[in-house]
C-alpha cells in the first residue's frame, strides 16, 4: 500500500472527510485530495508528521512498506491505547474479561452498521 492509499484508508476508517482531516492536520483540503490521488509526490516531513498525528498512526507507517502498523507502532501513535494498556495491568481477571467482552461488542456493533 502506498502513501496515498494509506492516508485514504485510515481517513475512511476514522469516518473523516478530507475537509475534516485537513482541519485536524493543519493542511488544506486540496493538499489532502492531491495526496490521496497520488498527484502529490513530494511531501514535506512536517506534513507527514501532521497527517500521522491526525490519523493516529506513525510517520514510519505512512512512508514505509508495511501494509499495516504493528502493535508497538499502534500503541506509540494512539494516546487512548496508551491509557487503556496502562490501566489494563491494574485490573483483575474479571475486569479484563469485561473489557474484552465490551470491545467485542463494539466491534460487532460496528460490523452491523
């Protein structure tokens, strides 16, 4: 997957429009469009960093060859994931099971949409 596809797929996964991603990243909607279409070949590192933060991915993921982020990259890129995993260690087995069940419920609910 190339940069254009990664940006588009991640944006769509987050149910954002190009305009919303532009606002969140500080780039213009036209720039987002040009990136996603593959028209923009040279992208400044600062723009890559902004896109990565806005999409909760790493810059390495956006410009690298990997089709998806590994667990460590995902954890590094997402503040919510950090909070969840730090708290997870403090939970009992029953509480962890509740978290797992809730996540499975949310994933199933999303699939039904």
